[in-house]
C-alpha cells in the first residue's frame, strides 16, 4: 500500500477507534457509501464483553509503546525534547489503564489504553517523518498515480462528489496531505475548546500545534510524504483529551469521534509555479 494512502487511513482509524471501543457495533458509525449492509436475517458477531475489549486495547497499547520506546532509543531517531517527553506520558496512560483493569474498571481501562494508543500513534508518525533513511537499503520507487480523474459509467470525467469521499479516495500525495492537514487543523481547533484545561492533554495539544506547523512548511516545500507523516501525528494527538474525558466519565453521553469531513471536489491541477491552498493557521 502506498505510504501516503496508509497515512490517510491512519487518520480514519483514529477517528473511529474510540467509537468501536465504547459503543460496540450498535453504536458504530454507518459504513462508507457502497458497502453492503448486512441483511436482517444475517447474524451479527457478538460484542466482546468489556473485559475482553479492555484487554485487547491494553495489548495494542503495550506493543505500540514498546515499538516507540525502541525507536526513540535508537541512534537514528530525531525527536525534540518535548516530543520525547510524550513517550513517558503515554506510558503513564498505559499504567493507569492497567491499574483500572486490575480493579475491574473496564471503561476507565479502555479509555486510558486508547489515550496511550493515540500518544504512540502520533509519535510513530513523527518518528517516521524525522528518522533519516537508511543507507543499507535502496529507496523504493514513487507510487504511480492515475492521470485521469474518475469517470461516470458513460465515460464522462467528473470530480468525486463530497458524499462519495472517504479517507482512501485521495488520488495523489498532494491531495492526501491537504486532506490530512485540514482534518488535523479542524480537530485541533475543536480540542482547544474542550481539552485545553486537561493537564494530561495539554502537552499533546502543544506538540500538535508545533508538528502541524512543521507539516505546513513541508507541504509548502512540496515534501508531501513528510507533510503526511507530520499531519497524521498532529491529528492523532488531538484525540488524547477525549480519551481522558471518557476515562473520567465527563465526555458527552453517547458521543463518538466524528467521521472524516467530506473532501471537497479536487481542484484543477495548478500551474507549476502555483502552490496549492493550505488550511489557514
């Protein structure tokens, strides 16, 4: 899978993971357009009990934090002091989740495990953007992209309608980077209104702002792969406050992470000297 596609899908994963963990299949969001809905007589898989859900998330958080710790400890990793400090904060979320699990508070365990996952998800994206390439392996080729836009059944070219959009519809790295930056900015703006006062969330929001700005600069330099990595990391950290509020039971009842906003129809290709529009700061 192309790296730029996988980065956009990571954003979608972060947006829906919390809903699936806390609401189960009945509360999950509607499937994307074109997905076959199950028939009424088809048996749905049972929802795992809360202890199994919490244990599964703890395993995921443990593995992700272990990978981050090894990566950060390598000589090739390049993180700022503030970003490195987020590793310990993510580990604290995991320890809190483990204590809650042992105390059979599975809601708190799941929420804190998700906070640890979001912390590590952002760190891995930033590490991916900041770690120099190895000299031991040659770089892979650029992924070819289609030259023509999607066509209607009659062959008439058209831009995808907003209701058709989903995280995997970006056709080029530029489109994917622009979409990730837009989602990261919107989520950061919303998180500031609800989570800026949370002690556990503030360092991640501060890091989000800094990493988003680096992503913008990478985009302006047309380094779209780096912009994608950094934008994905910034977006991941906007979820931490919501997880912490879920752990304390202060999140809005029944609230689930919103789905990705519809992507605007792709604009015409700009002239070589013209830069694509970015979301404002």
